[in-house]
C-alpha cells in the first residue's frame, strides 16, 4: 500500500511538471491566428509586386516587434498541441484520480487566459505588448494555480469555472451562427455565466462536478488538438465561416469524448468504493461522525478534539462480543425455571 502511494505521488509530480511545461507554451497559441492572417496579408501583396517588377517595395513591408514575437512562437505550435493531446486525454479519463495536477492545470489555464486577455486589451498598440502579455499570462497562471493547490475550495471553483469557459468556447461557433448582431458580446456573456454557474455547482457537489469538469475539459483539449492536426485549426470551434459539417462534427466529438470520460471516471469511482469499503472522497478528506449524529468531511489530519469525539463515540457503542445475542432472552427464562424448581 505504501509503495502504491509512493508511485501515485510520483505520477502526480510528473503529471504536474508536464502540465506546467505544456501550459506555459499553450498560452502562446491564443494569438497565433492573428499571425496567420497577417502573414497572408503580407505575402499576397509581395507576390503581386514581384509580378509587376516592383520587388524593391516589398522590402519596405516588415513585421513589427509584436508580429515578430508571435511569429516566433508560432513555430512551436505543433509541438505545443502535440504535447497537449496526451495530457488532455489523461485528464478526460483520469481527472479525479490525479486531482492535484488537475487543479493546477485548471488554475493555470483560467488565470493565464484572463491575465493574457487583460494585458492584451490594456496594452493594445504597444511595441512590447506580446512579451508583456505572455509574461502576465505566466505569472497570473502560476499565481492562481498555486492558490488552487493550496486552497482547495479555490481550486474546485476554478476547476468548475475553467470547464464553463471550455463549454462556452465549444459553443462559440453555434452562437455566432445563431446570433447576427453583437455575437461577441453574447459569447462573453455566456462564458461568464457558465463559468460562475459551474464554479458554484462544483463547490456544492465536489466529486461529481470534478469528474464532469475534467471529462469535458480534457475532451475539449483533445478534440481541439485533433482538429488542428487535421488542418482545421480554430475554424471548427469558433469561426462561423467554417462548413457546418465540420463545426458540428467537432462539437459531436467533444460531446462523445466527454461522455466517455464521465463513464470511465464513474467506473473507477465505483471500484474504489467497493475496494476500500468507504466512498471515494476527493480533496484528501475522510468520513467522520460527531456527537450530534452528523456525518461529514474532515481533513486527513484531524485535531485532538476529533480524536476525543471519535473515542467517545466508540466507547458509547455496545460491545457485541462481550455477551451472546441470546443473553437477554435466556436469562429471564433460566430465572423462571429456577424459581419453579424451588417450589415444594
């Protein structure tokens, strides 16, 4: 048992390190679509100028420092997405088992994305906006990730909020196809509502919502990576100009893999309940009883008062091994028989 716990702790550390490396690079992916569009706009005029024997003017068309930084990050896009695939797949199927890496990933993804978007909005037009936004992404992601691991309630809420953001992004193409005016405003409103709602539900339900969030969050990352390597990229999830078959195909894959993750994780949960004899409790908790008959969750390192309460409860319970279960019945009968034998 101790060896199994040791290997489980090592696996969590390895998964945590892999999550850090992948997510530090995955945040670069947010601005890569702008580089593709800019590169296409700069190359096509160059070809036209060459055809018109005006190639000298092409040298005047140069990328700014912002686009140079993003173009550099775009070179490692396939490596980042390739590293995200196994991580997302493991999260979809075994998210509640590797709970600490899952909370770290959720906190880093949520904090990194919010910090990146805020820095990009505040520093729009600045030459250093790319590097400042990436630095803000890393620092904000690490800060929220460490808070999620240290403060478990914050981690559970961030996990639910991150799942709400993933679901909103998966629905973005559907929203844009249905809403003609102010589609971005509607999308961000849906994103905020889903993030808050799923975060609060995760605080209330814990284990079922942890399984739900990890299953569909990992499914989103995995299907996104498959769509990228199939040369579909962002268009399948949040571009209404993509073909309807491709949009709905990726959305169907997201739903199917999410449901599969739910099934697998609940099967693992069921087997752990049968093997231990106690229900599986996340967040390093255990069942405990109080003097008032309330059963709830307590930390794995209870205080001295908890030990005293448990000892008091055990001392009040009758010891079934001290006397046979037939003692209350046989004793009155035996007394009555003895009384009858004493009569003359």
